[in-house]
């Protein structure tokens, strides 16, 4: 039986590309995109689209019944840097939206839930290098706190009620299709755009700040792969570590300069530096690789080539 999928937060950085990938697999009419407001016309017109506030249970249930939804991907969230400016709103959005979906799954309104976590669940006491699946977690941000609490809610609903909820701890996600959306790792997206558009970039992190990152294609592959895996293979019901590459602003600059030799970068760290300092540098994702055969494809070199090529092409077509 084909899945009928609802994506909440479909107009976000990951949601946009996830929607398109799921539609290629399941067919346009079987993947219902939704967000609190309309996205770009071309995206909205590709298939079914609904305006949904992710904290509005009644509307969510109405749409689930309307389309006979079997899977929900809850991608709506307020990200790390933005959440620090609006902590209470961030907590309410990030927590209430998850609890609504978990309850609907408990009530058998839907069969499977995907909810993303983040490396923001780790904190200053977590090991920085090869951060293990299970370790000390003392997040310092509202975003990280909400994700850590959410992981425990997911595990609770699975253990107590048998809810099939699956999750990944995303590192920084890098994409050329959607511009940055308020995350601490977003410098690694913005730097590519600025290198092509302006030839210069002012970075809000120190040059030697190493963070885990992942190209969007790998992130989408990981998301779809965990959802396609047999339930018995999903051994972790909080959230899986997933990793691809780790680098610093200095290293990504060197890679960009291989293609744009005149590119210049300056550094002006702000409050996001403290957030980055609390996060891991390299993630151990061996559990995901063992349990459901996760494997990334892109390194810094291949990702940089793709990013610059696609940004340049999109600018030329404007």
C-alpha cells in the first residue's frame, strides 16, 4: 500500500527538498506539503499544499482525515539562533507541535512519524571529538533543550504506546536551493552565496571553529532511508547520530578559493560563537551505519563544486 504523507514545515530549508524527493518516490498527489504560509509559487503548485500552523491540532487532524495520511514528517521548528531571540515562542512551537503529532499517532490517526533532532542536544560537557550516540547532554540553547526533551518524548511514546517515531540528529545542513534560515551552522550556506554574489563574506564564527556538516542530498537520503527501514532495524528511539563531514570556516574558504581565487573572508564573531563552542566537532554515527546501513556520499570538495556550480547557474537564469 502506497504511503500518503503530510509534511509540516514544507517550505523550510530541509522541508522543500524533502517534499520534492518524496514526491519523486511516492507521486505528487500522495505527498501533501504544508506550512504556516505559502512558499514560492512554483513549489506550492507542484502538488497538494495546505496552510497549517503546526501547533493547531484541529487543522492537522482535519488534513490527516481529508487525505487519509499514513506518515507525518514534522519539519516545522524555530532554529537555534532565532530561538535565542524568542525563547518562549521557540519552546512552544518546537514542543507543542511534536506532542500533537505523537498524540495523533498514539490515537492511530497516523502510522509513522518522522521528527528531526539536532547536534544542538549536545553541550559543553559532551565529548567534542567522536561524540557518541549515548553521552552527557547539557544543551545551552532553547533549541537544543527542546530537541533533547523531544527525543525523550519520542522514546517515551514508542516504549509506552508503540508509536513508530523515527529521528535523526542533523548536523549543519548545506543547500543551494534555500537560503539560510536562522541556524548557527548557516554560515556554511551563506558563505557560498556571498562568494558568488559579492566575492566577500563576513563570518560570524572564528576561523578555526570546527562543526559537523552535511550536504542536503545526504541529509535527504538519510531521512528517507531511516523511514524506509524495517521498524525492527530501528534500535534507537530517541534520535540517531548522523554525520558526513566536519570543517572550519578557514577550510571551507580554502576550498572555495580553488574555484574563486579572489574570494575574501573576514571574521566578526557574535553570540552564535558561544552556541558553536558548545557543540561537537566530529560525530560518531556508527549506530546508524550498523543498524540501517547509513553512508554519506559528499565530502567538502565534492559539495563545494556542486554548491558553486548550482548557485552560479541559478543566478545566470534569473
